[in-house]
C-alpha cells in the first residue's frame, strides 16, 4: 500500500513543480517586461530624496507655525496697548459704555 502512495506523492510533487514553473513563466517580473533594471543604489538614492523632501516639508511647516505664533503675540500686545489707551482694562471691551 505504501508503494502506490509514494508514487502518487512523487507525481503530485512533479506536477506542483511543473505548475509553479508555468505560473512564473506566465507572469514575468514588471522590471523585466519594461526592460528596466532596478538597482539597490537607485532605490537607496530615491529613499534619500524622499527623506529630504519629508524633512523639508516638516521644517517649512514648523517655521510657518513659529511665524504665526510670533505674529499672534505681536497683535495681542498691540491690542493690549490700544485697550490701555482707550481706558479699557479688561480682556474684552465693556458693551454697556457708550463712547
């Protein structure tokens, strides 16, 4: 009983190997189809550019946020000076007083 089973397993293994070879032949690699060869140094260079681009975007965003913060503080100081000149001491003008 073990002999026919071993023969069937051998045939199944050969069919599996042959089938996987057919599948690989049917779907070639995209780089092979286009004629391009992807080298690891090209990938590393591309990743360096991607890293530099992300870094530049974050630096620009951080600088913009700092600039907004500085402008907001400047406007708050100007508003405080105007309130002092008008005699308004609170955070918001008194709505009951008439000019």
